[in-house]
């Protein structure tokens, strides 16, 4: 006949059992690896300044290919294409203007492209993403602080960065005067991730 466990041993084993249960719940058998984005649930926006007034714009169509495992962020790879003709500059006249040759020249440069070159872990859920940004055929290296969060059953990458439009030939000719439209453009993104390779 098996011996009964003493009451004191049962009491001592309860905290250990609770800890093991918590570890099992917190560490699922297989971690999620993300391979793309849900563009309909994501947002890509920007802010520019004209005559001292901040104005907001956005892009409606973009896609991404990525390999992101939150357990191995340093191995992540990200590639994003933005359809420049999907721009909304906040007003109908401005939207028509920025599609033209002096600005985005969407007829000859339909896509802006970002390609990552490295990821550095800063803290839990916070990274420094390095890569090359190409707009209007010109490419420059940028560094983007990125945050990762789990929202419900999905993961979300968010962040923002600033670039100078003159570096990419955005706003040429009479629009090159940065006293009218400021040189700095602030970009914000909130990307809802989809699982899969």
C-alpha cells in the first residue's frame, strides 16, 4: 500500500507546483514567428510642416515581408514596399501636388522601399532597427526605434523616425525652399503582424 504524503510535505509542494504551472502557461510549446502584416489593421502616417503649420498625411497601400521571432529578434529581417500613389497629404490639392514630378514623381518612382540590415535589442520588447530607405531612386541608411507588443492574439510593431526630404529629392525646384515646407518629415507606423513564414 502506498504511503500517504505528510501534510507538511503537501503544503511545501504547493508553491513549487504553482510556479511550475505558471511557467508552463507563460512558455507555450511553440513561439510565434511572424511573416507579414495585415495592412487593413495597420497604419502608416507622416507629419510635415508647411508655413509653420503641422499637417498629417498617410499611405493607404503598402506591403511587407518579414521574418520576426520575438524570441530571436536579432535575426529578424524586414522589407517594406509603399505604393506612393496611395498618398493622402491631408488635402485634395496637396495630394495631387505631391504625386507630381517635383515631389514623389509617382509615375517614374511608384514604390518607396525599406530593407533592414540589422536589429539590436535595447530592452524587452524594444529594438533598434537599421536599414536602407529608398525614395524616388535615392537610398540612405536610417535607424528606427521599434516597439513590439502583443495585442490580443496578434503582435504589433510600432515606431517612428524622421528624415529630411531634400536627401531624397522630394520637393524640388521652387519647393526646395525649406522655409515654406520644412525639410524634416516625421513618419509613424503601427504594423499588425501575421504569423507564418
